[in-house]
C-alpha cells in the first residue's frame, strides 16, 4: 500500500465528515476521562481519604472493562455505533454527577469516599462500552487502505487528549481557578468545594462529546445478529481471547500493549507521588508532569509513524530501555532546576519524563497497529477491541493492585519505582525472546504481513 501522509489522508477523507465527528467526540470524551481522574483524586484528598484510595479508584475503573469485556463487543456490533457512543457518554455524565452528590445521601466520611469510587466505576462502565464502538466505527467509515492511518489519527488524538485532560484537570483544581469557579453564584449553589466545581465543569465536556455523538451519521453496516445469552457470550468471548493469544503475531503485540497500558496506568499514579515527595508538587502541579510524559509519547508516536508495519517488531528493545529510564527517577530532586523568568523549573525531571514518554510512544504505536491489524483479520471490529481492552485492563488491575498494596505496606516511592522499572524491563526481555522463538518457528511470518499491508507505513 502506498504511503499515506497527512495531506493525502485528509484529502481522501475530506468528504467523510462522520470520521472527523468521531475524532471530535473521542477527543472530548478522552479529555474528560483524564481530567476527571485528577479531579476525583482532589475530591478524595478533600474528604481526607488515605493515599492508597487514589489507585483503588483507578482499580475499580479498570474492573469495569474486565467485567464487561464479554458483552460490550456484542453491544457495539448490535446497534449503530454513534448511538452506542452517545448512550455510553450519558453513563459517564451520570457517574460524574453522582461523584459529588454524597451530600444528598447524608453519608459519613467513609461512605462519601466509597461513593466517589462507585461513581468513578460507573464512568468506567461507560468507557468500557464506548471503546469498541469508537474503534469499530472507524473500520466502517474508512476504506481498508486508510484503516491503519485512520486508527493512528484516533490514537494520536487520544494521546493529545490525555495531555490536555491531565493539564485541564490540574488547572480546574488549582487554587486560582477553583476560587474563580466558586465565585459564580450558579456554581456555588450546586457545589461547595474546588474538586466538586472541577467535576461539574468536566460533566459539561462529557455533554459536548455526547452532542458530537448524535451528529455521527449511520454507516448502514449490519452485522450478524449477536447472541444475547450471557453464558454463551462469555464462552464465545473466551474463544476470541484464545484466537488472538494463539496467533504468533497477535500474542506478541497483545502482550506488549497489555504490559504498556498496565505500566502506563501505574506510572500515572507513581508520577503524582514522586512529584510530591521529590519536587514538593501539589496535585495540580503534578498533573503537569503527567502531561509532559504524554507529550513525549506524542513525539514517539510521530516518529513511529515512519516505521513500516512488517518492521513493527523491531521496536521491542525500546520497551527495555523505557524500564531502565524509569529507574532513574529516584535520583531526581528539586535542586536539579533552572530559573526561567523567576520560576524554578526542574529541567532534569522534565527531560527524564519526556524520554520515558518518547520510548513508550516509539514502541507501543507499532505494536498497537500490528494488534489492530491482526484483530481486524481474525475477529470483527467490536470483538477484537473488546479482547484488547480486556487484556490491557486486566493487567491494569494487577499492576495497580500491586502498587496499592505497596503503598499500604508503607514502601517508599523510590523502592516502588525501582521495582516497577525493573519489572517492565524484565518482561520486555521475555517478550523479545518469545518473539525470536516465534520467528524461528515461522521465519516467513513477517513477509506475509508485508504482502497484506503492501509495505504501508503506520
């Protein structure tokens, strides 16, 4: 397939306004998801919850993906995907509003904290059902020759929205902006605290995403009637999982992306704690550090766009490098800064986080494209994304649970970082050896990918 650049991609899809509406809806929804995470942590802090409650909240969000994985693919393939995206965004809005409604229930402090976690889990339910519809509609709207490039635009926009979401979340809970929000009479009548005001604003972002969902045209693609028996759905889904894990290319790409998203979710929490202990940062300031990491990921994603699909597996050593770079974080402190316009900026921390993001973007984007390719070949759009989400979120459950346990056991953040970086590097070495074993058994495996993709760049 010939190289499809930015200009040619937009020229070929300019008449497909529905695709750009999907991109806008995804950007708004993803931005709100990431901003809400920061605001929810701020709310836990306002309620004087323990430090380990923040990762526990993330755990429940991921649990929604895992528990619903067998069903959301069938839902996405049973109805117009734009309508599915609208309804799931409505669920997110409900969870958002429930998060600061504890005053209506007269709950004690522990009950208030528990309600925040339940509300965030409800948002996770909406996100779990949203994802297969979001990726699935791309396969319906775009010509197969544009599919990988279209997915890369969705992925790039998602990463950008992660940056914007974490920064927006931090800005909304900052003392200056939260005071300004609460100074408006209509806001102060609905909420009482900075975190609650931030969550209310984020609810409006979800509503804007829902409006975009309503504007998505129907693609008129009809899938075979989906099974509604929950037991059969679970058994069928288990078969889909086996198909991808038994595929020689699918198992490597699925293993790497599963590791990446689990590590990424844990790193998000680690950066907040590291920023507080090593740099003396508040939550709103630590959110900027998370945005810098995501900025590095965008740079890596752009560079990864030049890697042909048949050569995607050559980026695996970068995953090992990422693990070792993470292990340098404990050596950074507040004294490693530079004064710019009267502001002390920890440039070493910024460079390190950018490098972590760069290496992660360079190796995960090719792996994600390869996984999407194999899922599209072996399974339907909705089911393949549901399998991917199930594995990735299951690893998030595991890694965030380990991180929560280590915090509860009062391990220092430095020890946790060294353990985390060493684990990522070691598992990536395992992936490299596993891939070499597969290629030794089927030496022409990558040649087949080249013929299917006609040498297309990611």
